[in-house]
C-alpha cells in the first residue's frame, strides 16, 4: 500500500508540473496556520462533494487544527496537496509501463483541489465557516462514488476518504414557471428512494423591491413531501417575486482514520424556480 501511495504522490507531482492544473481562488491569512506544523492526526477535515442532475461534481474542503470547534484554518504549505478523483486510488498501481496513458488517466479522472473559489451551491456557505477553503470540480463518477486524499510532505498521508452520492432525483412540485400565492401554503414534492437520506430544503425569494429572503428546513426524512406554511414566507415581499427551491439529499461517507476528526458528505441537489405573488 505504501508503494502505491508513493507512486501516486510522484505521479501527481509530475502531472502538476507538466500540465499545470489550477483552479485559482483567494483566501484570507487571518486565523490561519500552515500545514507544515500540523500533524495529520491533529487535523479536522470538513469535506463536501455535491452534484446536480448533470455535469461534474463540485468539492469543498476545509481543514482545521485539533477539531471542529477551532476558529483557525489550515493553509496548505508547499509539498502538501489535496486531490479528488472518481476512482479508488488504492486500485491505481502505476506500474503499467505506459507513463503517458497513466498521466492521461490522472488528468481525466482527478482534480488537484486548489485554495479558494466560489460556493457553487449556496447551501455550502453554511457548512464552510472559515476564511480558507479548497474547491474544484471532479469528473463525473460512473458509480456516484468519489475519493479525496491529502498527500503530505512531512506527515502521514490521508488517502482515499470516500462517499457515494445519493441517486439523481427531481423536484416534481412546484414546477418551474408556476405561479403561487404567498398567502397559501406551498406544497413541495420530490422523487424519493428507500435509502432514507437526510434532506435539507432552502427557499430563496428575490423581489423587485430589493427584498431577499432565505428560509432553510434542515434534517428532514426523505419522504418526498413537505408543506411550507404560508406564514413562513417573508412578510416583506411585495408583488411578483422569483422564488427558488433547492433540495439537497445528503449522505455521510467514510473519512480516512488518519485525520483527527471530521466528515465527508455526498450531496445531490435539484432546483426549481417559480413566481410567487401576494
């Protein structure tokens, strides 16, 4: 296993130096500590992988020293890298004898996760709390399973944390471009499965009078139905507004035990937008 990890590290370093993968972002140096003084066994990892019904998966990672209560973020030093991929890295031997094919495979199936970037999905702003985070897009996995590795220069690696995302689903009510009165309860329906994923619903209302309102319902069972009481719509809204409904199904994966603590979640999202009126 150690032989495979070393091959992976060397392959990734060589690949980055040639291809130059980059997702340029920005972060703050406030309340941060460099990773070269934080052991993996003292690192808390907050990893979220999210995908809609089409396209690549999106990853956000936040690292903290000691535990989730820490207000300090870890900034990766030279020699420490985060990688995400759509295959199990322990199955990658690197001994095929065809370096070009192996580099191509890495390029097509993995992402060097870089500091910064925007929250491609708005709900992630509630899960990533600090000033330093890492993000990127991962090529689609055929079996909905994604892997994340922290490769280190001076400390123990944490290879192959993984999670399987919930299956693709659709919101069936309200439908896009429907009109709904905010004076009435709102019926929200979605496709469900027998897997009993945790479900979160976020409702964003934006009006021409510059009123913006967010309402979050967290920790629902995957029953396929929820009724938003009319009283929970913003009272400040006036006239016709755009109301977005975002449903997130979440599943917890397996974090590498070399970390001190943390979580890796897989999130499947569907969205719809409709017109809400007085």
